[in-house]
C-alpha cells in the first residue's frame, strides 16, 4: 500500500492512495491529477482494505523539468 502526493500547476496538492504494492514485483499506478509539477510517495504496511499507519517517510520521485 502507499500514498502519492503531488503539486499541480494550479497550486493545489492532490493525494491518492494505492493498494497494489508487491514485495516481489513493481506495480504501476496512475493518478489523474492534471498537469503535475512534482510528485512524492510513501509506502505503508497494511491490507487491501486498511493502512496500518506504519509508513515510510515521503520521498520525491519526479519533478517537472528534472
């Protein structure tokens, strides 16, 4: 499980929770949030129903222009 947070070109933050992590295989996910300026993610323990609250720190994974 995890969360993705990003800043849009409208100056708004968008957060999405995704529940398709895998210990053995990277999983793709998509957030329909318009034009993004940067994105960061964190990974959390939990089930397909609930995040337990044990999460990594936020880590930047993409930024516009770099």
